[in-house]
């Protein structure tokens, strides 16, 4: 991480900050909100570590404020550490196993100088543990940012151990620039008020949970939030958990915002919001998009907070400087990228329903897609899966008796679309997809059964209603099985409907034979045909490319085929050669699937879907399109105000920060796409009399058409433990 790169970063961020400052803000001062990095980049690296603080400089700007939870040692040294108890986020217990407790006051600085830091949130990556040492506050102050925030959480505790936090902080302020001092202790803030110059250092009263009692006033913090006049007597601002501003219902939906920010501003108090982390479950209204969450606090038309305390400072930094005050109707498209939906906006509604398609169109998608399935009475319709149990409530209806086996499709007994007539399917309730439920991540529960499934005929009418659409994408799978075992020609059924299509149509399949049928029967050109690779690959042979070019003009590959990763991080400093090899042949390259849930991105992208999108769109090897179940995120990105000015994230750099004793060896590369993987026999003739429903034997080397979502880092399975992250 050379100094020349730092100079470049400073120049880039200067232009970004100029963009932000030119807008009008509803903060108390009228200036852009402040970003405060809690313990540095603590969402990724151990809190208060040298690497965590350095990562802030590399991903944001010197104007971002560094947060230090100040603790005192036995001999009166000041250290930055997130808790009183050192055991939670360091190896102190291993270094000093004979101690009964591991509080900072139990050790001298010399004793703690050999203690290394660990990730204190156990659902996060542990591979960066035991690399960095505990830092003195003086060392943190020299790390090169223009802002420092000291948080004093337990001043009374140190008094009981004959240490004066007040005297220590005042001594620091004589030779160190301290921008903010926060504490939930009113008596501490009152004790330093007369000795701190407000023009240099702002005193911030930190609110704890609403039901906790403040010992100074014997009132709950919820009550104190209604007595801002009193708080103004000893503080110039307040730091509150975000739910003080946007309360949550019991089922994790936003309730109407409170008047806290406007009330505080009326009293001349700044308001800083805390408890922001990209890898924590928040309100479903945000659709797992952390940028969207920040915008609710600064770009709602009614108020703006004065700053954020975040574990992932790059996200609020970009939200403030690149995505706030964005006029979505007037903003011009900055990136030449095609946005294709994944069964509509299936991250917010059940895939393949009218509501999913309507939201995708409102969100700015270019192409809406229909995964065509066939009913028993041979009507083509849109649904994300051929298995009704994946997309509907069929299992809880009388149709449960129609369970059958189709090992060519998937193992086990299921209820398939071809077992019910279209009128029967329309009686079923849609069920929203929850591909990451094993990690405790569920999609919009209030919408889980809303919408109705569309026939292909109805789907084809959507471009007539929405002129913003460039066209439609039709996906077809299992054609051979349907022809052989169900007496259905899905190709003929689709071609018959396409006679009434009035917009551009693309046909996608993982089966070459299907695309050849459309080329021969439907007289479709290669430019209208899209070949999808149904596995992660690390390269593609010339013969395979030549074969694909013979029948298709576009190709769909997975994100991991571009940026492979394991244990949650990438190992390569550059993406694979798959994209440049495909594009150099003249093929358009679409990449899937871009989702908002943080579990779907390597940590190189900071658990931020916008950072991931930016990497793929602006990489050296540009792609042509993004396939996404949350199209609003990509649509907003391509209209951002600092496109091409943002520092490009580099993959493969996190490996250098990992502990080699913890990091597992890199996994074997994904397979090579060969010509033999592309070649398929012609589709079989449609049987007029389908065979008896006896299960067919499973074929060898059958391609899986319904892959399970794979996440390399088993650590992330503990995400359910941090559904709401609480700063202690």
C-alpha cells in the first residue's frame, strides 16, 4: 500500500468532498454529516487495531474521524480498546492465564504492550486475529486523520481504582487535537466542561438503551431524550442508537420517525446516530442495502443527522458524498451497464409475480426476466422454480398428494408445476425466496405471500405498459425432461406466445440444444440467444468459446467465475481471465447474481453490495450486464454523483493482513469450461403418450439446475447471533 496510492486517494477524495459540500444539508451547521469510524474499520478488522485504523484512511478520506474507546491501565496509560474487559477482543487470557480477571486496570502498559487484538464479534472473520497489538491513544492520534473522538464509558470505575479519567483527558487535550469527547456519564461531562474549549472539542452526551437508568438524574435515557434543554447545559451534541430516530416494530419494520433530530437542532444540539454495521440485520425497509439505510437518516426531506458512528465507515462516507440528494428522475446514467432482473425484484417480492416485476421496473431495470415453467395443461407461465414447493404454499394445500419424483430434475419427492393445471396453480399463494435463511437472513416477511403469478402471455404485455424497458429475457430449462416424460414442448409453447411479442426478446438457457431449437424453429439470431454457464469456472477454452459463438451472442457467468474467493476473502490480486477472453470473442458478458445480503459478498467488498457492484462495473475487464434480485441498488449506483471518482477497491489485498497461522490454504481453482461441457444432444421428440409415472433412474453427470447457495466462510453461519449489533 504505497504512499503514491495514498496521494492519489487524497486527490480523489478531494473531488468527492467538493461534490458533497456543494449540496444543502439539514444538519445543524449546514455542513455534510461527519463519519466516525468506530475502532477504525472494526467491521472487518479487530477493533482499535493499527490495521483497522489504517483501512479507514485507505477507503475513505482524512476527514473521517477515528473513534477510540479510551481505557486506562494500572500505571495510568491510555489505550484504545472497545471494552473494560480485555478478554473479549484480545489474547490477554493466553498471555496471562493465571489472572482471575482481565481488566485494563489490572495491567501496566508494559504488560499489555505484548497483547494482540482479536475480532470481538464472533460472527465476523477471525483470520485477522493476533496480528496487531493494543495501541496507546498517542499512537492512534498520529495515524494521520484530521479527527479524533474519545469515548469515555466508565469514568466512575477508574475513580474507584484511584485513576482519574478526567485529569487524563484534560492532560491529553493540551497537546493533542480532540474533536469530540462522548460519555453516558453526565457527571463526567459536567466535570470537564469548563476546561474544554467548545470551539476545539465538542462534548457529546451518549444515550444508552431507552430503558436504562442514568445514575446522575435517576431517569431513564428515554426520559432524558425529552429533556434536551437540560442536556444543552453540559453538552453540545448527543449520540443516540439509531432506533431513537427511526424506531423499529417488533417484526423489524420502520415506524414513523421521531422528532428527536429536529427537537435537538432547535436546542442547538448536534445529533450523531450509532449502531451502524453492514453485517447486522436491520429494518426490512432497507432491503439489506446499508447505503439505503444511511440515506433514511440524511436524505429524507425532513431532517439530517449530523454524523454516523459506523463499523464500516466506507459506506456512510460514500452515501453522504455520492448518493445523497440524488434526483433519481433527472440524474443521468453514468455507467454503460445493462440491468437484468432475477425473477423480477425477487429480493422484495416473490419471484415471478406481478408485484416483483412492477417493482423491478420502478427500480430502473432494463430487462425483466421470466423463468418459464409449464402447467399440466401446457400453459407457459413465469415462476422462479419448476418445483412448486420452492415458490408457493402448495405443500400446505390438498395438492400435497401430487408429490412425485423426477431425479433428472432433483432428488426427493417434490410437487412440480406440470402436475397442476394453470387454474389450480393460480389458487396457490406465492412464497418469497429465502436463499440465506440458514444464516438467519429473511426477505421482506410482510410481502412473502403477495402478488400473483403471470402467464407468459401476460408477461409479454408488460413492455407495452412500461416504456422504460429495453426488452424481456425468457429463461428455459428442463426442455428434454418435459418432452420425454411429460409430453410437453416448452420451446413450441414459448414460440407460439412470442408471435404476440412487441419488444426485444432474449432467450436464455444452460442447454445448447434449447437455444439451437429457437435458432432453427424461431429463426432467432445469435444476438437474441443467451447461453448460461451453470457452474463456477476459472477459465474457458478456445474451442468452448467458438462453440458458444456458433449459437449465442451473450453468455451468463457467476460472480465467482470473475472473482473467486474462499473463507470470505479473495486470494487473487486481479480477477480471472474469463471475462476478457469471452468479450474479446465478441460475446456480451452478463454476471449473476448480485444480491444485497452481506453474506453474498466477499469481505473485500466490505459487506456492501454497492462496493461490489462498483468493482464489477469499473474493473479493468468490464462486464456488459448485471443480473440482480435487488435492481434498485444497481440502478442507484449507475446514477451516483462521483462515478469514476471513487477509489477502486482492490481484491486480494486482505490476504496480506491475515494471520498465516489461521488462514487456510487456498482452495483448488474452479473447473475449466470445455467444449464437451457446452455440447448437448438435440432435444428429444415430444412423446404424445408420456410414460407411466414411475421414477426414472438418475443419469450420470446430470447438470444441476438448482444449485444451493454456497458461502465459503463457515464463520458467517453465526450471523444469527448478531441480528442486532449492540455497542457495549
